[in-house]
């Protein structure tokens, strides 16, 4: 009888260890998303004619987030600071859309403060 009891305890310990391993591995995605890096970028519009009416963030080319300007605009000669951008990879793409519906892009490193100065020499992507 004692050996049967010892075998049951051993089986329960193995089962408990297996449950613990599955629980730890199953919670790994929760920890990875919680460890996102905050990033900030200062956008300076040194152009003389462009006004940026929309600002988007993207972790890949096909998935843009919502407009970060919330109805504001970055006029010619203005500066806009975007703080605490959530950044889960090595970099994030910052996209501005001007009054003509054309886009400019800049990739910034995650975990760092960055600056992006847009000048008259910038060539907007107008889908041509």
C-alpha cells in the first residue's frame, strides 16, 4: 500500500509540473506585448507650402494606425511632437499626409527620441 501511495504522489507532481510549464508558456505573449517600448518623434515642417493634415504610425506597410493629429495640422514652419508612441519592434514608420492627399514617410528607431525635418526638397508620394 505505501508504494502505491508514493506512485500517486509522484504522478501528481509530474502533472503539476506539466501544468505549470503550460501556464508559463501560454502567458508569454502577454508579457511580450506589455514590454513595448515608448518612442517619441519631433516633426518639423520646414517646407514653405506643405500642410500636414494627417499623421499615422505603422509597424508594417499594410497596417496603419489611426490619425494621430486628431483634427490638428502641422503647418509650414511648425513643429509637432508625438510622445509615448507604442513600439513593439525595432522601428516604426511615421507617415504624414499633406493637403493634396500625398504622403511622406520616415522610419524611426524604437526606444529613442527622434526628429524628422521636412523641407521643400522632400518628394511626396502621390501614388503616381
